[in-house]
């Protein structure tokens, strides 16, 4: 695998590693502009795809008509506010119990899953 860490890839990776929630390509592009980095859109998309294809990123689809990306980390889920769009990571302690029940009741071994919760965050409920 020929995977060079180019300046564009390093800047994109740095932004993604320090982002508290999954980001879309437009957020990456806007960040690069604030840093006065002249990296075109095609390069951003190509780098996001390359980082995903090489197993560094998760590609998430929250039904917005675009992908969001985050670096792979401990398995977690997302709480998505449908009012303000805030995305919060959530580690569900009951998910392993559910996977065990699926294994035992349906004789099905879960290898991977995605789970997102859509609702209204605390701030928007006020």
C-alpha cells in the first residue's frame, strides 16, 4: 500500500482528529480556508475517500444527503439533534446485552452494527 502523508492529508487528518463530532466535506473545506491552505475540493474528497478506503475513517450517513467522517475509535453511537444539528457521541452500555439476546434468541452472530438516535437535545428543548 502506497499511502503518503501529504500536506493536504496531514491538515485534513489533524482537523478530523481534533473534531468533537463527525464532520462533512464542507466543514473540512471551510477549516482549510481558515488556515489559509489552498487545497481544492477534489483533493479534499479524494483524501477523505483514501483515508476511508485505508481504514482510518468511519463514513457515516445520517440521512442528510451527505457523508460525515470521523477517525475510527472505540465503538460508539450518535445522538443527533434534529433541531440544531448537534451530534454527540454516546457509548451504549446496553448494546452488548441486546447483541447477546439477538445471538441467543435468533441464533444470529452480530459482527457490526450502526445505531443513531434522532431527537431534540437539551438546549433545544428549552
